[in-house]
């Protein structure tokens, strides 16, 4: 009789563990910590897990179900740690755009070489501004490399074109000191703050391209990064009180976050990998 009872208990325990969410303690702790403290997406968590804990794996959909469907975790409101803070999972929808014309002399994005569009060459950047309240006198410049997604954040003391120009030139000059091949071109929208694009091109010795009017999605790399930044600087709050020191800390966090497009390496890790390969090939 004791043997029968033990077999029945083992069978019940096995069935319970196979149906439990995040049943492995290692996976459970990694998912919860990465989601709540690191603010990583479920895809990033699922991709990074095998690199940190070899032999372990989990599907990102399992994490989403754990967040939204598990009755025991609903009270934790884990959706608040996701990028869009949605109470329910929603589909993305586009928006209509209008025709407008600014910076008419800028090279249009459709003339940008296919090697840039395909992300098959390093050194091509996109830039945009993140703003706060309408009454704010300052803004934040965001500049992102298209291949490795390395991000540069700069506090803008004003909304003028010269301030934006100086910030972009300084940020990318810093990258050129690491490796000349890290800066070859830059793409921006047709906002008035980008009217110094010619000066940027001359000072950095690079080609500049402009999106079509109201087609911000054409520089999707920096737009995606803006969305990530909004997790730390939500819309509607003033950016006047945000310092460059804070932006530097945020920049480091973004550049040390694993990315699916980099096989779950971070932008900094991937850049170091490319630098080592470049030095090895030059020997």
C-alpha cells in the first residue's frame, strides 16, 4: 500500500509541475528579475536565457501568457513592466500622414543606397528628438546606429537647429575616435531642428539623408529607440529637469541591453566583437 501511495503522489506531483508556469526555479527567477528589474521584453528574456543559463530555454509566448493569463500572477500587474504598459495585448495600427515640404534641398531617403537600407554595412545612423511638455525649453537628441543599435543621448539646451547640429557632431565625433568606420551617414526627418544637416555632413565628412515629409517611420531604428526611451521618460512630463548625467546613465543601460537582432548580445558587446575582428584582420 505505501508503494501505491508513493506512485500516486509522484504522478500527481509530475502532472502539477508540468502544468505550472515557469516551472523551473532558475527560469522563474531569471524571468521575474529580468522583467521587473531590467525591464527587458519577453523576447529579449527568452533569447538571453540560454546565454546566461546554458541548457535552459523558454518561449516568449509562455512569458506573455504568464503575464496576462495566469490567475496567480495577474494581481502582480506584471504588464506594468512591459514597454507599452498595456493591460491587454493589442495589435499595432498605423496612422495617416499629410503632405508637407521642408528642407527641400536635402537628399531624399529613396536615394539612400540599398546597402544602408539592408543594414549590411556598419556606420549609418539615424537621429531624432524626444520632447516633453509643449512649454519645455529643452529637448533630448537621440542618435542610433542602424546595424548594432548603439545609442547616443544628448541634452539640448534649446530647440534650435544649431544646438541640435552641435550635439550630433559631438556625439558622432566621439564614435569616430573609436573607429572611423562607425560613422558614414546619417538620416533625419524634415523638422526645422535638422536644418543644419549640411553642416553636419561637412564637419563629419559623411552623407546625409532626409525622410519624406511626415514619414517618420522611414527612420524606424531611432523611432523604435524613442519608444524604448519613453519607458524611462514618459510622454507628458517635462524634460527640462533631466540632466546629461541621467541621460548618460540611460544611454549605458540601453547600450547594455540584449537585442534580438544581435543574437541577444548587447550593442556594446557587439561593437567590441567587431573591433576585435577588425584588429585581428589588420594584423
